[in-house]
C-alpha cells in the first residue's frame, strides 16, 4: 500500500513549559553521563546563522522554548564559538521559572559548562560578567581562569574529552544537560554518541547564505544518524520538532 500522509491537526495550544513537562530529562539520565538534549534553530534552507548570529532566525516563541528547556536542566553546555558570538549572561533570572526549579528540587541556576581543548576563551563575554553564575570549564590545556564575576571552576580532562567531561558532570550530580550548540560542538557530541534528543526549530525563512553553517558541522559523522519524531509543535509560521536520537 502506498504511504499515506497526515496533515497536522490544530490541537489545543499550551505554553511551552506545559509541553516540556513530558520530557523529564533528569529521570532519563543513563549510567555514566547526563541525559543530553540539544536545542537548535535553523532556517528552512538549513542555515544556523545569519550574519554570524542566531538573533535573526528565532522568534520570541523560540526564545521562550529555549529558556524553558534551560529551566529543566542541571547544566547548560555552550560551545566556545557560540559564547564568542552570543556573549550570554545569567542563565536563569525569571521568578516563575526559579520557583518551578525550586519545586522540582533543582538548583536555582543551571551551571554553564564549556568544553575547550585550547583554553582560548572570550573572557570578556557576558557569561563571565554574570555575578555568581556558576561556570564549569573542562579543558585539555593548562591555564587559570582570570578574576571574573562569575563563579568559575576549571577541570583538566584528558581523552576521551567529551565522554570524560560528561562522566565527571554526572559524578557531580548533573543528570540533565541542555546543549545550546553551536554546530561544531554538536558534531563532536553526535560523533561521541552522547546526544539523546534534538529540539529543532524551523524558522520560516530562507537565509540564502551559501557559507553559513548548518546545525551540525565539524568532521564527518561515521554514518547518518536516524531519529524518531516525538512531536511537532507550531506557533504562527514557526515549527518546533522534537526528535529522539536512535
Ligand atoms: N542556530 C542555532 O541554534 C545556533 C546555536 C548555537 C550557536 N549558533 C551559532 O553558531 C556559531 C558558533 O558555532 P561554532 O561551530 O563556530 O562553534 P561552537 O560549536 O560553539 O564551539 C566550537 C568550539 O568548541 C570547542 N570544542 C570543545 N571540544 C571540542 C571537540 N571535541 N571537537 C570540536 N570542538 C570542540 C572548540 O574550541 P577548542 O579548540 O578550544 O577546543 C571549538 O572551537 C555562532 O555563529 C552562533 O551564533 C547557532
């Protein structure tokens, strides 16, 4: 029988945190590493940046979804290229989300996690200027963090770098790790086989920029990675796809 196609029904709209209550990432942490969920936004022609940033891609609703994904996490992994481009700041300030985290037994603020083999970091980024924001750096290089307002700890980590850092995070009680990209870091995580879910926003625009990155960059993967579609949500013209990595 030929395949039949279903048109997505207009189901009742709910605020993102109500949909995300189903995700329960902390409960799904495997042995030896946290549950890792990736959040990315892409243009309809597959580009992950416009003018070197994400600002022109995602809508307000996309930002809200990202912030709610953060609210479920013990820690947030941020690529160092992304930190350089986006700057960042405090990861959690909203009183309602802080209260939800408290009720769920989470620390008030997720730890920002950085992986850098080189220890070449943008120390002037807003993340490091965020008073009291916990930041944990895993590095393969020698170096001491400068005196910044954020609460920075650095751990030296040898090969396998990604798996070793994730194991250490789990030992420190991190069960749910949101990765916010960028593309090169995503590629390294996927190659290491440590990504459980992908939340992908498809922005309703065509970037038309030939050399802008896609959501996964870096070295080729050994083979394509199959995914299972868990849900499709929509706000106006923007789509939010949730995939489980097989
Ligand atoms: N569309 C979206 O949703 C989205 C999301 C995030 C970012 N972005 C955009 O993506 C761009 C930044 O992405 P990017 O790909 O250049 O940088 P990135 O993925 O944020 O960070 C790359 C860096 O990660 C470090 N790294 C640590 N472990 C690694 C490993 N095992 N393999 C490879 N690298 C490792 C490397 O620095 P060391 O050499 O020091 O190890 C590398 O330079 C920005 O323009 C940002 O706006 C888009």
